[in-house]
């Protein structure tokens, strides 16, 4: 047949598998998912995981983030050994936790502790989107609450870097209650006149966005970070109207008065230091 | 029968049969008393069996019953001299949340609740009981007002969720809910929250941080609706029934998990069978909650809320620094 003379076109685009995606940053070279610019992985890491060409901010692990912010050797971790149970006996949940622990080498989706940032002491919590999408279950809620309690006790500022898809479905109502738990702790911290800085990184949605992430004395975000209450797909299905290109980005929130400032990663440490300095009353 | 639910069908069938027999007996003058008595006994056993053994999904259906009493229905039974107050003073008026002041057994109170519509027209006006940020901000305004005048706050929760829409996102849905959680944590007056229908996620919790949290027997309260859970967990929203069973969302489940203080029993078959009687049962629980909480000082109220929520969660510790098996 005539059509056999022509090479068959592939019907479907090839979607990179999870494994392929993971393999790329491990290699010598890394291709930017935004602008396709190819750069040395070492250079990229030196550049705080920001694409040199288009300024795309790669997700950071908790410890990469801490490394980019806190003074060397100053970090003391809290509750490193706390792990989740399976309160609703959800099938497969424990296995998923186990595989994420292997993958990320951390025990849960948040790392908490105290440290100094340019010699300013702080209590800091950094969420990690690689672990169950950074979702908040009992352990995430408890670790953040305990960190806030430490900040109250030590009279220190509390800084959180959020990265979370929201509540952890497998823990059901207990996961919802973590929103209330962290809130009662933050209220106590706030009533003592202590400083709380929230920095939203990609992505910060659902229950995390609708609790501690949004109630900082200062709400900051990284460029282009996805931040929102409801998922884009849900909204499109509900209202059947086209959403703007920049919908639920950090820039969109800034435009609508929901953020104090969008801070590129390179300026993060400096800006936080500046805020801490002003709050310590030790500015020039 | 209007508003009959699937699991109640055998009951309806039996009731129909009894009615038929009765009219037949009258018409023909044949004595069927024995047959009728035996059927009536069967009916009462069937009702007992059906309503005692309701599945989680049956309860979800009852919670969504179009005739289920709403916030405003209960307000009319429970509070005297109620005056509804409108607006958040910032953007607008959201009719998905109603609020106001009134008297409860001689005690001035502030009442806030999510409000569904009874028909399509009212549902459109009230956005199907799904609040926008201005609803949560109105609620907060009324709570702060209650605090100023030392009035306890009573919140009736009944929502499919906070509205997921462009306008809600633009005006800060997340911030509005988050702010309420923090402010409710620190409010200097008693807060009593009661889930009267659907308690979906952050949208419900936005008026749900209380000293006491109660639930009606056939209401549900969850991190996500059964449909939402099914579509996330199994990519299939038709598995909502299964999700309802496994997510532990009913009042008996939440009582067992220690999330709620009291489960308020419903009249047989659900609150819509006798709203006045249901209101009485709610009244008794509010009364005993208030009696207990009015004895606490401002600091004790805040402290009680702190301890209550601090204790929620299940976790454990491992010896190795990384718990990889």
C-alpha cells in the first residue's frame, strides 16, 4: 500500500518517566525544564539551583535550602526521629512513607531546628516537596508546632519555608486538625510579640496555604511559585472560565495584595538578614 | 415519598403495603388486623435495623438531604431576638455565611453559620453554602465584636467547602481561612462549634476552631469530600462511597478518634424528620457546653483551646536517625 512508504508518525508524545526526571540532575549536565538551557550541574548548584539563563528556580530539598541560608555549623535539628503512624489504617500508606524516606533520606516532609542567619538566631522550619508532595500529616503539624514552641520558649523569630500540596489525605481529619494545631501555637508566639516570617516556595497550596503559610508578619514568596487554595483544575471545572496565565503564581498574589514581596533566591539570605536586623533593633 | 433515600427504600415499601392493607380493610370490611400488626412489627424492626446500622455513605446522604435543617432553621428554634448582621466591611456581603446576635436562655450570644439554600434560586444567592473570603472575614468581624462585648460564640458548620474560584483566590481565600484559625485560637470568649451537615475541609474549619466541637450524628467532617478523596486517591470520583467508609468522617468515627467532644443523637432517620425535636437536642448540648465554659477565665479559655488542638495527631519515634527498613 502506498501509505506504507511513509514512516509512521508517533501518535503520542513521550512523557519523561519519574526515573528519567530524577536522572537528569544527577548527571554532569542539566537541562532547564523551562527554557531548555543546558548547564553544568555543578554550576547550577553553585547558582543556588537557579537557571542561569531564565532564572527558573528549581525545587530545593530541605537541607539544600538550609545550606543556602544559615551560617555554617549553626543548625541544630529538632525531632529528627519523629515518624508517621497509620492512624486510619490506610492501605499502602506505610509503604509509601518508607519509599519516600529511602528516596529523600529524611523522615518526614519538614525539617525543623534552630540556627543563625548572619548571626541572627532563629527557629526555622523547611518543608520538602519530595516527601509525599510536602503534604501535612500529624508529624509535619507536630514538628512545626514544637518548633514554634521552641521559638516561644527561646523568644526567637520563627521562619518557615513552605512547599506543600496541602493536607495528607491518608491521615484524614487528623491532617485537617494540624491546621488548627499550628495556628494555636502561632497565636501564642504572636501574642509574645515575636516575629514570624513565612516564605512560600513552589508549590504552597491547600491546607498549608490556608493555615500558617498565609499568616506571617511578613509573607514572602519565591518567583513563579504556585500558591493557592484550590487546585487550578478544580477551579476550571467549577466556574468554566479561562484563568489568566499567571493565575496563582507569586506574581499574581503580589498583584492582588496577598504578599509583601517576591524575593529571588539570590537575595533571600540578604533580605531575611535585613528584616531580622530591623527587628533586633541593631540596624545601622 | 419526597426526599426518600436509597437505603430507606425497603422501609418506604413496607409502609406503603401497610397503608394499602388498611384501606383495603376499610373498603371491604374484612378484618386484617393480625396481618397489619405483624407487618407493623416488621416495620419497626426494619427501621431499627436500618437506622441503627447506617453506613458512612448513608450518613453522607442524610447530611445532604435537601430538607435537612440549615443554620437559619436552627437559629429560629434556638435563639430569641435574633438579629442578622451583614457584611465584612472590607469587600462585600457573602450570604453563604450568616451571622448575628441573639439570646440563648437569657445569655447574649453571637451565632455564625454556613448557610445552604433550600431551592435553586436561594442556592444561587448563597453560592450553595460555599463561602468566599468575605464570608470568613464577616465571621471574624462578628467574633471580634463578640469578644469586645464578652459574648460567647456559637458556630454552626455546614459547607461543601470554601468556594474554589478565581474571585475567591484573588481576594485571598487562603489568608481569610488562615486568619480565622489564628484569631479563633486566641479569642477571649467561649467558642462552641457544631457540625450540623457537611463539614468539608478548611472551608468548615474556617469557623471551626472551638473550645468544644460537637457533631450531629448524621453529619460528616473531613479533610476532603468523599468525592474529592476518591478522585485524588483512586482517580475515580465514583468511588466516593468507598472513600466515605475508609476516611473516617462520621460523628461516631470522629468521637472515637478524639476529634469531637460530643455526638448529638439525631431523631430516627435524620434531623429532617423532626427539626423541632432535633433543635431541642442541640439546645441541651449548647446549654451544658456553655455552663462548663462560662466558668473559665479568658486565659483559661485560650489555654483550653491550646491543649485541645496540641493533642491532636498520631506519631511515633524511631531510634535510628533515618527510619528506613
